[in-house]
């Protein structure tokens, strides 16, 4: 069993490193859209008294999450991955990830909030995000800081906290071009 686990680890880690290198190559070139899952948080769910306008009522970045966000920004700079614009969910954990990582005030973009429970509202949020991605034509990168559920709905990929997924429009949806783990 230990040999199986070790073999699996040795097969997966190089693949992740390759995926990360390919993702960085795309980001260095610019002109891409990055779906970035917020950094690590305290807790597993927002409190019952959740209020979008009050960070005290939300799950927030943990100390480790703040370090992770700082590392994300440092790696974007070190890898010469140019950022043109940063959009963020209005949740404090996403706004703080963006502020710490990119040392700028992100643009709050409500469609990047956690997906609503109603199917019609979810579809509207996804459509608004895809529309924003389709409209992007900058020469540097657009970063969209959001949540696990949103990225899964958009790409079918389940990123870790602080993981980036590079996408482009394809047909009615999105195509994943690469991933970057931090």
C-alpha cells in the first residue's frame, strides 16, 4: 500500500509541476483570463448572520491564507505575468485575496459571488461571467477572484484554495488552457 501511494505521488507531482509551468507560460504572454480561487480561509461555511457588507459576518482569510495571497502576488511579479485588471467576488475573502496578491483595489463584480441557490439565478451569474470573459481583449491578463463552486460550474475543474485556472471562451462555454498552483 505504501509503495502504491508513493508511486501515485511520484506520478502526480511532476504532472502538477508541468501544468503549473504551462500555465505560467500562458500568463507571461498576457492576454488571458485567470479564474483564481480565493486563498485559504478560516472555517468551512459562512455564519448564519452573513452580510455581504460586513467582513465580521463572513469566513475570512486565515493567517496562512494571507501568506498564500502574498505568495500569489510575488509569483505573478517574479514570473513577469502582467495584470491589466482584477475583478473580484464581493465576499471579503476574495477581495482580500486580490488586495494582498496584487496590491491594488479590485473591482467588485457581483456575478463572481457564490452561486445562488435558484437555477435561473445561477445561470444568469454564469452567463454574466462568460460574457465578461468573452468581452476581454486586453494585452495583459484579467484576473477574476471567485469561489470553488463558480469555477467548477464554469470549467468542471475543482481547484484548491489559491489555485488559478487559465481559460478562454469556446462555443457556449469556456476551455481550460492551463492551471497554476501556489
